[in-house]
């Protein structure tokens, strides 16, 4: 069934010129024409203008095939679009949207020429995602009518539009383009003029850190991308996303952001320059961080950096039984995972009562799986029978793998590893689930540091597919091989990383969350607008403040402090607002109040 076109009769913005008919400009033109606007597409290149028309014809034909437009509606849409290579074609426009290359010189020239072409009341919008709107407005004859209108690629599909005001922008202009965005079926977010605005301001710092992590050979490109997809629920890993955006484009955006912010997190990683200057700009060139089937293709092909499937593997140790130390949610979740995979599990806590409580929690979880049809009652009963609750770590005497999931406190963990060292048999693998503490510090508490490794599960362990496997400089090869094999048997995706703060996921996630807090702290944007921007513009399953309240503000602050202490980057210092909320006992959902308030259960 075809969808009805928007009724533009209430909007004063009827004729809209789009300057620059690349991928973004063409997408914006399509959105406008399908919403009933008269569109003047302008590009200095006749070939580009012709390509834009062909792209519109193809896109609207596809919409007809999918039942989203009728043939008559398609004809009407195409009739509303006119293209030109002359900027004077914008003379009658009510709004001009500029989406030329990210260069002040090019954009200034366009705005200066438009000053002599358009009517005094015509609104001029720049589609920049990194340059200063204020700087562009200040050189205009009428700075009060200049603002930013930042669409996201692909414009027809992405719901977010950032409406960017400078100190010079007239409120009436903001209202007019905000109403237009709503009429286009978009979600407008009001933001001020700062590098990257909201979505790109947060996104590109994260992408830059991922590039630097890869450049440092801390983890493979495949493991970095898998970690962020599986650990955070993101639609794409950061390096694959850089290839999609364009490595050269990302570098240009980061350069512009760094020029304005002087934040080291925005200083482009050298690898971005190296790849750009070599012409390895990502999908569009056929090679970037990954190699693609052909320029423009999304299909990744094997190259010299692809992990070899036939590489000789070190033989791991045999694991038949597993000990899990702890009585909290993470410990019971890990015990459930191992028992479901057929392992005999000893779940030990500081008391028999705590261990039985943890086992009862597993029983309830298995019952929910039965109710949802994910497993049979018989399988659930067999799984629970494989778990033995114990009130002492002495019960770990015969386990082949001991996994600790106790409090995130180094002294407590070291004491536990001293106990495991005495109790566990020779050759048993000892693993810590720490998310932020040094694994080697746990290893050194034992007489067998070669047997110690990190296995960082994610909460809830039964549902989350990722395990970060953390080797120290002392970890034996066969211990690493053992844990990789175990991860495969429990149906988890293992990623390898070294023993440094945050490993992969937290080292990339928490600086992003911290930067979001700084935006609110500086009254740049609201909680709701930032959350909406990252969900709609970045494809994140949760906005940063939703996630912070779920994780716990105290947990987040502890991780931020560890990252800041290890990397000593001023940009990683925890935002004071986070510290104040934690000091006030506002820790998120668990206390009923964090960045937002929650109903008491």
C-alpha cells in the first residue's frame, strides 16, 4: 500500500534549493520532493547533476516496487525536482540547504554568492557536520538567517536531523526548519554550535580511539569490531563504520573538531592520515581497514591481515568441570552458561546460604527459559542438577577451570586468588572476570601466574555473546588456547586483548559516555536530545544516559577513574557531574534515581 505524501500547505518553506548533489544532497532532495516540496538541485558538475536525477529515478522506482509509492506519485515526485549548474537557480527558494564539501573556503564562497541571489527572508542552512556554523554565519550579509541543518546518511532512511543554532540565529528561522523537519517525518534535535554537534561529536571521538587501538596492535580489526557489536549491541564495529563513512571523510571531520576543541581525543589517529594519503579510503575505494570485493562493494574479502583458519593451534588443557566463585548476578549467570553447555559446575560462595541463593536464582532463570519455549523442562532440570552449591572454595579441589566473579576490588580478588592457588589442583586454569583491574595483579598473587587469564563476560552472561580473553605477559599459550576452546563450547564469541585498563569494550565505551555527560554538564544539549541523537543518528540500542543508569553511575565512575589513571589523558578525567551524582547516592536504576528518576518497585 502506498503511503500518503505529507501535506506541506502549513509550512512557509515550499521551494527549497539543495546545493551539492552528492550522496547526501541527492538523498535530501528525495526526502523533500516526496514530502511535496518543489526542489531545485544545484551542482557545479553537469555529470553530478545528471547522476542525481538518475539516482532519484532509481530510488523512486524501487519505492513503487515495494508499494511505498504509486506510479502517479512517483511521476509527481520527479516532476517536483529540477536540477541546474547555476547557483542563480536558487533565486526563488524559501530555504537553501548547502551540502558542499567540508571546506570553509567552498562554503564561504557559496554563502557569499547566495547573499546576492536569494530574497532577504530566505533561510540559508549548512549541512556541515563539523565546521563552525557561527563562522559561516558571521561572513554572511544576514547572519540571523543562517543555521545548520545536519541530516544523516542515508537521508531517506535516517530519522535524525540536528538543527544547529549560532548566537546570531533568529528564533523564527529555527522554528521554520524544525517544523519542516517534523513535516518530513524526521526527529529534529536542537543543538548549539560546537565541533561535531551531538551525534558526530560523540561518535567520531569513539571511532578515532578505535583506530588508535588498532594502530597500536592492541587487538585485531576483527576483534575490535566484534567486541563493540556483541558487547554493546551496535549495528557495526567502529573500523567497519570508518570504512563505510570514508577514512578521508572521518579524518577531515576529526581535523575540524580538533581545530575547534583541542581535545586529544579528536586529534586524528596517524593511521587515518596514512590510509587517506595512500588512497585507501574504505568501501568507496575498495580498501580501507578491510579489503572489499570491488570499489563501492560492501562485501569484505580475505587479505593478508585476515586471521588464518588453518593456523597451527596450541593444544589446550582438558576441561570437564568448572568452579565459579561468587554469589552475585554475574557469578550465577556464568554458572548457568557453563551448566547449559554440559559442564559440571561448582558454584562456591563465602557461605552455603549465599551459594544456595545464587543457585536458586539460576533455577528461576531456567524456568523463564522454559516458559519462553527456549528449552524443555527436562533440559532445565538437567542443567540445574549439574550445579553444586558450596559454602567454601575448598570445593574447587578437582575443577579444571576456576572462574572468579566476586567484587570489583583488587584486594578482595588477590585474596581469592591466593586461596585458589592453595585449593586448586596443579594445571587448573584460574580466570578472573574483572572488567577494569589488572589481570597480572591477580596472577602475581599466586605461585602459578602462567595459569592465570582474564575471561571478561558481559551482563547478563546467559544472553551476551561476547567474552574478552585477556592474556598477561605471563599467561601460558596452552592456557590461552584452553580458554578459547571453552568459549567455543559455551557458544561465546572470544576476542583477544592485552592486559590494560578497559580491555576493548570499556576502553572505547566509557570515554564516549563521559563525553556525553560533559555535554549535559556544559548545558549544550538535554539528556533526551543526546539519547535521541545517538539512537537515531548512530544506531545505538540505548542512549548514553539510558545506558549509564542501567550500568550504575558508581560502576561507571570507577571505570572512568581506572582509565584516567592508566592512560593519563586529561580528556578521560571523569566529568564532575558524574562524581557529584555518585556522591549524592544517585546511582541509576538500582537506587531509583540517576540521570533520570525511576518508579520505585
